[in-house]
């Protein structure tokens, strides 16, 4: 082949390579832009609730289900294995189901609400496609890939903070609990022969020390819980949850007035801040509630229709 043809061929090849590199670069830029846009939407689409100092409880869903409780103050992690046959009441009027079917029934939020009600503790949310190993991975590079690994209703800040906190916990401060081995579950069969596992609040609440928040226990604020709706039983549910995280509930009663939005008033404290976070209470307080607040309690919680609707 003549020299000029070889030179022309090399020139054409170089042009094709440059074009391919340019196209590849454009694709990479577009992908990065799409990921940045997705991250920005996640970042500003939901306000972070977890302050990083109080306990946080989440559901891990992969091949199995786990309830994970992270205590940042004491740098401890408790993992409760949840058997697929666990039979529990599902909020929203769904009735009772095996826990292994709840995600397909209503997604991760319904699953976390069901587990929250069963154990009587607040849950911040769920991590789908998450394992304990992925959260305890001490490789710093894993912090950069964590956001793309999970489907979750937590904010990116909460996921990163949770991952970095848990990965720093020593292995000997991670405790795994098996409810069946602890004798907290009973085996039975439904009318159609389906095998299930059940329990009751009294036995489950023996685990409460595992979920107690150190800040709430240390402050020892006395708490009054009032049902400010026409629905019975919700004050008892809220009181159980508060007690299980270390709160000192001294009054459970009905309010003389009914309200739409849950309200909390009391002494400025970590306990007050945590309860406002758990019960999604914010804004101004109705003066009538201040008159109805018990002087015996340092914190008064008035449950509104919004709390009932969340059950």
C-alpha cells in the first residue's frame, strides 16, 4: 500500500477513535449528571429527621428481615432477626399477615409501620436490599457507593450518617438476637393450615432495654400522654412506645378537647426534641392545651387525628 494511503488510513482511524472517545465521554457526563440530579432530588425532597445523636431503628430487607437498632452514644448495635413466619397486625385495616408478605402488600413503609407497632418502638424507615455486612463494611470507599445500593425512605444524609456510624462500631458491641431461641415466639397454625409464629406485647417488651435511648433515660423526664381524639386505645399505644425507649410515663388519660395535629409541650430537653421527632409534632401550641397540661408531668403529649391515621 502506498505511503499516502497508509497515512490517510491512520488519519481516519485516529478520527474514529477520537469520535468514539468523545461519544463515550458524553455518555459518562450524562450518566453523572443524571445521578447528580437524582441525588439532589433525594437531598432536598425530604427533610432529615434523625439528628445523629439519638437512637435510630430501621428495618433491613434482603433475603431475610432484620430490625437494626443503632445507639450512637454508647456505640452499640442490636440486630433482631425477624422470621418470615412471624404473624402480626398490619396497620391501615389490612388485618393480620405473615411478615414475609407485608412488603409485597404495601412496600417498605408499610413493613416498617407493621414492625414498629409489633415491637412498640419508633422506626425511622427501611433499607431494601440491605445487609448487616454492607453497613459494617469498614472500607471508606463503600461510603461512596452506599446510596446506589439501597432503596430506602431515609434521606441520603441519614443513610450516610448511619453507615459511617455503624461501620465504626466494634464487632464485640454488635449483638444479634433470635426471638425463637429467646422463647419470645409461639408456633401455631391458621385455619388453612399455614404455620405462623406469634407473640404478645408483654413478652416483647422485655427487649425494651435494648432499644432505650440513653439521653431519654438519663434525663428521666416525667411524661403525660393524652388521647385528644375520639378513638380509643391510642394513648396506650403511644405510652408503650415511649416506655420502650426509656421514657417515664406517669399519666395516660383522655383530653377534654379534640385536635387534628399532635402537640407536645414541656421543658426544653433532649427528650422533648426526640418525642417531637417521633410524633411529628411542630408549630404553635393551642393555649387550651396549656391549660389542660398536667402540672405533675414535665412533658405533656396530646395525640391528634394525625397520630391515629398513622397507626
